[in-house]
C-alpha cells in the first residue's frame, strides 16, 4: 500500500498525527454548500455510471441462512480505533469518535460485523453504550444480539441502499471498515448522502482501487470535501484504500 499525496498534504498523517487533515482544511476543491445539502439521493452524483448498485456477497451466496442455522454471530470484530489505521492512528480516530459522542452526535457504523467492538470501545473509555447515539448496519442478521439489547439501532442493509433506510444528512460521523464489498462507489455515495453538514465519514475497504476512479471524482465533487486518502499500488498483494470526507 502506498499513500499518494494531494496538495497541502502533511506526511505526518501516516502516523495519525496530522491535525490539519483531521480538523482543518481538506484536499479537494471548495464545496458548494447548496449541493452538499441536497436531500434527494441521485445515484451517480459523485462517481457517475460507475456507482451502480452491484450484487453483494449476500446476493451471490446467501450466507445469512447458513449462519442463522449455526446461530453463530458474525466474527468480524476489529477494534473501532483501528478502523482507519491506513490514515489515522487508533488514538487519533478514538479521540474523533469521543468528540462526537461528547456532543451527543450521531454515529453510523456501516457493516459493523459482530458489533462487540463498540462494547469494548465504550468499556475502554468508561462510556455507557446506552447513552451513545450509535446506529449500525449489517448485511445479514448475524451481528451480536447484545447491541440490540442495549437499544442500538442495527439496520439490515447493503451499502448501496443506505439512502432508503436513513434520512439524508442525519449523521455527524460515519465509519466503515472493510464493509463495502462489491458496492464501493455506490456505498461511498450513500454514506456521503447521510453525512450531515459539518459531519464526516472515514471509510476503509479492501481491494484494488485507482486514483482516477476513486480520488479524482471525490476531489472534484461539489458535494463533499476530500480531507485525506490512501490508495494501493498496482503491486500490493493485499490492496486496501481509505478516504476521509467532510461535508461543509
Ligand atoms: C470484513 S467484515 C468487517 C466488519 C467490521 N466493520 C470490522 O471492521 O470488524 C465486513 C462486514 O461488512 C458486511 N458487508 C460486506 N459487504 C457489504 C456491502 N456491500 N454492504 C453492506 N455490508 C457489507 C459483511 O456482512 C460483514 O459483516
């Protein structure tokens, strides 16, 4: 994996210490406030025809039925602080999440896996999960039931259908780690649609991705500001990419 740097970029961001990237100016061009406040979801508004819905794993191979029979919760459980390790250290990401929680902001985790990681996060920081304004999505109903027992809103949805499940501009912070499979571009558009004015999204995904397909349209978008990103090189054996966007 390699970091490709846009103008103004501070290489310190590699270690998650780039306060500019996290709190200050973005990398793309200025965002049109009116465009960023649009409430109607129009597929392709950032990536054009490349942002088609795409079949999920679930469409191709229904794993939910299998997992339900086994009564086995989804085992994916990455520590929340490590969701964006490609661009921000756990400490930096955790402090961003804690800021949002401190002002009772709304957080969405797209493709949460088991969800137990949010209990661990709350325990680590002495927070009561019931008081954290957290929603999440899962492709199947195999997330851990304890999240719902604590009153968390876990919605079954693929990344390309989020606009049908949540209101436009309703989240202060959206996180997604490794969970946009086969719907990377439409998933990003959906996430951008749900971020509120002044809110942010930090997304990491596995797989090859190019500057032209991912970064250029985001940097040129009127809709949201590209704060930071990483993309893989052609030779990466385990390619991953990440983006940090903000709505003005
Ligand atoms: C690799 S796990 C990561 C889970 C968790 N975010 C973590 O970091 O541990 C991917 C999760 O995203 C879900 N997922 C995969 N593709 C998806 C898509 N296109 N839309 C929504 N969820 C998806 C899977 O069901 C799975 O629970």
